[in-house]
C-alpha cells in the first residue's frame, strides 16, 4: 500500500489508521532518511492505539514505551546500534513477549532480528511531501487502510 502525504498531520493520520487495526505482537520495521517522518508516523500510530502519552524520538534512549493505549507501543531507534546482537542485549525478546506493538526505526541495522515485520518505508519527496509504503508482515488487506 502506498500513501502520499502533504503535511506531518497527514503522515500522522496514516499512522493512526494503521494503529487502530494492529494486533498484539506486530513488529513495524521503519526505513527512511533523517526527516522522513518516522516520528510523526509514530505519533499517529500511538494515537490510533489510543495512547495519550507525548511521543518523542527515542534517538538517545534507544526505546520509548507508551503504555496508555489499548496495546503497549515500544518505539525503538536502532541508528546507533552496531548489530542485532545489541538489540538482543537491550531485551528485544522481552519486548516481543509483552504483546505490544514494536515500531523500529533504522530497522535495516537489525534486520536479522525481525521476524516477518510490517515494513514501513517513509520517503521525503520535498519539504512537505512524503511517500509512505506499507507492505509485508500481516495481511494488510485486513488492516483496511
């Protein structure tokens, strides 16, 4: 599925539509350059899950947890990890077992640790325009976005 958005609010709306339909244990593998809209998408995802927390980038914390929605949301930033071994060291398996949604930025750094994720590719086309491609993982037709 592909979406073109023209503002952070539209990017959030796509994330919210997805978040409303995700099932426990879903892993979202994000790819996209700096400024592509990964955090905006995650703000929407959290809103779609019913979370009321303020969503921020986990760049310096590695993972932010949002527990106020219908499912927990674990937002990871793998930019500074050298390999998937580092992901296992921070407790990846524990997060998977908690039955929430794992949204993984810079997923290309830990691909071998991701089992059948939903791929979310965010591409910055110009200052305000983003292309969001969502594929793989669960049957996206049943998600209905």
